[in-house]
């Protein structure tokens, strides 16, 4: 057992961190509604982050679940708008799991064909044929993948689909209708493939939440060190220090659970991987709300302004929490898995 | 990063699991004397089976295994619902890190084998969170047997003092030095004349606390642990271990409460609707977060490093999880533990004590804010 970042993983973190800094959101001026979500796509292709976790035989980066999570965390920490979760991880991952052919995949890995996933209207799982769905992290994407009635993967064209005015202004959500007769790109996903895909999705969302928490706490701590009231930095007051300390505990416990889930996504059997991922997603979803709210409190009035980035972090956490189920949805699934019944 | 057991760890875990199944008492007696004896027999059995002091150096009677073995021990004991392992790493490591060779040879074997019981004399009526404010004095005097400290003062909240034969005593010996610099650590036999131990009954009816009074008790100066004036540094190191949830068996204790509750729900002894099932899942999620966090902490000590201020994160986390489990356990059990006072109420009160002893939750937050996050002292 070695629960630490290996040197090769640290190199990846360093690369991701540099990219995240380059792609950081540093002002709200360029974000919607004034601007557009920057697609920041080419850098993801150039660093090999699109399809990072796909096997070498299909041209992927042969990275682990942990690798993918570490990249997601860095990008979220700097509130990057690069659509890594949807178009770097989940879209390509579902395409391969669903039996997507070599040409389509080659185009995806080359960055020419951009594919994400469509979630159902509750955002708790993949969209199904014959219903309305929401294409996730869809800025610049060509297609979104959903499931047909038998559980096979189908592709929905995103051209001319309307964009939602989503809470998360760092990512684009598009309204899609999955046709009832959409053509499957391969055979139905088996229960193991489905569970493993969901485990990966929950793990990278947990990683995104950890990144959001990290960025939020860093910003809040930096602010209270400098902000002076009563002639002293407000960060010297215990009332403020204790908020920060509790947020730090929540962040560190989230980080460990997220690492475990990302590791388990590759290493444990599908049911255990899914349980580990539910644990991490539940813990991180609950912790993230507390941590971003703590950040708002520590920043004070400026956190309630559009100009300050605080609300952007809150917004991103809100979308992450709900996608593939918030903590309450996970608790119900965990209770069924561990206690039986429903 | 690899959460999977190495082949050695897996073999150890399998043997441990089988051994616990065979040897762990199903429950502990209710009557306190019998309970203390049964717990001690359990600890002795763990020692004889080579299952205590796993990560302690071989030359002092430990097994010399990597730190993660303590996490494995806690996980398996907790998962089996067995009583917690002995809480001693804080004291044994203090002697290992600061004792003379003679002190190590004299004391460590008895501590590790759970035959010689120790207590820790830190808190005083006027020195709780403000530990540097302690007033128990040791005056260096000459006696016919050589130099000795004459000790006057009072300790309080001294856990296990009534059953202990030795005390690791923090006292003021350097009377001209500033508060933190004037403290020393002394190894004191509890049967020293002038030492008076009076039990304090806990809120849940046990006698594990005591007040200890010192009235001219003489202890050889050779019993000093470390150098005169080094007491604060030793105390901080010791508290680092005491705050480590896997170092002193806390995580096994609270995992046990949840394991038993889940089993009672599965078997139908405790009924659970959707709200209760969700609460139980939330408690499990929190427990897993703690267990994984501890695996990470223990991996971080693979290079032989000792606990730093980050240990306060662990203490805050274990406190939060224990108090959550304390609530969920009582919520789900409903009237039964209220009608018949017993272990569940004791576990609940213990969970409330968790945010007080070993440095209150507020002190831990100060440490995290100031020494981990680097916020300025007020």
C-alpha cells in the first residue's frame, strides 16, 4: 500500500498545473454572458490529455484513472474552461466502451472530431433514446453520446442545438433530443462496462470538486492574510481561522477519497470500483458545498459581486455536485449496495 | 499510488483477519473491573500473537513494520467489531525518541507487552488548553540516594491513572525560564510516597479518569526523560501521536460502532426506513473518508518521519466522524439505549469527549490555521 503521488504522477501533475495556469480563468470579463466559454481545445490535444486514459491499442495515452483525476483537479483549481471532463475523458471513454470504430476515434484523438456525453434531464445518468437530454461540457463539441433502450451507445449531432443558460458559466450545456430510433454504434454495454464507466465519471467529477475546493481555499486564505480590519489581518481572528481550518479538513479528506476512487476505477472489480466512486462523489459533493460557502464567508461582500471569481467556483461546484448524482443520490445507492433492499 | 496491499501486507491482513475471528471476545463484560481485565487480556493476547507495536523498531521489542500496518490493524479490528487495540504509541514513541538507552530497556518491553500500565500527567485544573501554564513543580534536591525532584502540585483528567503503575509527568522544573522553556518530562512510579490518586467518575459511569495530587513526592533526577527544559518539545511530539487516529486505535473503536449497527440493520434487529438508510450510508462514507485519509497519513510516514501539525487535520477528522457515528447510532437505535443505559450511551459520551481531550477541537483548528495554512497568530 502506498497512498502517495508517485514521481511519474508528480510529473503529470506539474504538466497539468502549467497548462491549468496557462488556461486559468482570472477574470469574469470573458465568461458568459458577456463573452463565450473559451474552447481552449488545442492545448488539450497537444498535451495528449484527450483520451489520456484510453488504451494504447486504440491510440490513447494508456493513463490510469488516477492520472485523469489529477489532470481534472488541476484544471478545476484554476477554473479552466477547457472541456476536459466531457470531451477529454467521458466522451472518448464512452465511445470506446460502446465500440466506436477506429476512424471515428482517430479523428477524436486528433482533435478534429469532438465528442462529449449527453445526460438525462435529472443529470444523474446518461440520456436515453427517445427522451430529452443535456449535452455536458459541450463547448465546440460535434456530437454527444447517449444510450439506446438496450444500453448501446448512440451519437446525437449537436449542430444547431440550443445552449442552456447554465449556472456553471465555465462549461456549456446543450439541449438535445435523443431520437427513439438512433442508430447504435456497437453492441450494448454490459453491466461491468456500464459500472466502470460510471465509476470513472464519478471519480473525475470528484476530482473536479477537489480542484474547485483547493482553488477556493487558496483564494480565501490569501485574502484574509491581507485584508486588515481593527488594525490587524482578519485572518488572525480565531473565528476566521476556524472556518479555514474546517475547510482544510474537508479538502484533505476529499482528496484521499478521490484518489482512492480514481485508483479503484482501474484496479477493483466493477462493483467495488463503483462503490468507491460513489463514496468519493458523495463525500466531495457534500464537502465542496461547505468549502465554497466558507470561501464566500471569508471573502465577505466581494464574493457576492459578479467581478470576483468566487461565484464562478460556487457555480462550477453546483454542476459537478449534481452530475451523476449528488451526495443524497449516492447515499441511496450506497445503502442499497451495502444494506440490501431499497 | 497503490491502495492494494503488497503481498506481505495481504498475507498479514489475511492472518490477522483469521486470528481476530478466532480470538476476539464477542463482547466485553458490563461490570467495570471485569471489563478492564477483559480488555487487558485482549491486549495481552494481541501482544503474544505479535499484533501490537507493529511499527515500533525491532530493537525495542516492536515488529519494525512500515507505518501502514497500523492502518491495516485498525481497519481489520474495526471491521470485525472487535475491541480496540491498546492505545500506547504516544507514550512508547516519547520514550523511544527522547529516552536514554537504559530507560528504553527498562520501560519499553513492559509497555509493549501491555503488562505495565502507564498514564500521562499533562492537564491541570488551570492548564488545559493552555498547557504551558502548568504549575506542578519539581524542585531539584539532594537526597541520600542522590539528586531527586521533589514534586508538589496537581494533575487532572489523568486517564487510566487508577490502574497505572507509571506516569509520564509534565512539570515545571526550570523556574526562571519562560513558560514553554521551563517544563520537563519525568517518569514517575505511581506508588511513590506523596502521590495520591483520586478517581473521577465519567459522565458514562466509568472510572477511567483521575486527579493526581503530589505532596513532596521524591523521584530520582535520573528519571527525567530528555533534558531539563525539554518537556514542551516532548509533549508536542507525544501529542502528535496521540492525535493520530491509527496510532491509538480510535478508528477501530468507531468503525466497530458502525459495523455493529449495520449488522443490526441487515439482520432486522434495528429497523431502518429511507431516512435512516441514508444516514447510515452517510456515516459509512465519512468513515471510509477517515480510513483512506489515515492510509495516506501512514504512507506519508514511510520515510520514518514523525507526526507534524498536519496531525491536527486527522484529529479534527476523526472527531467529526466519531460524532457523526455517535448521532447516527443513537438515532437508529431509538428508545432501546435510552430505556437501558449501556454501551451505546458510553460510545456517545466518548464521541463528545473526542473533541475535548488531546487538545480541544478549537486548539486543533488553531494549529491547522496557523501552522498548516500559515495564517497569522492573533
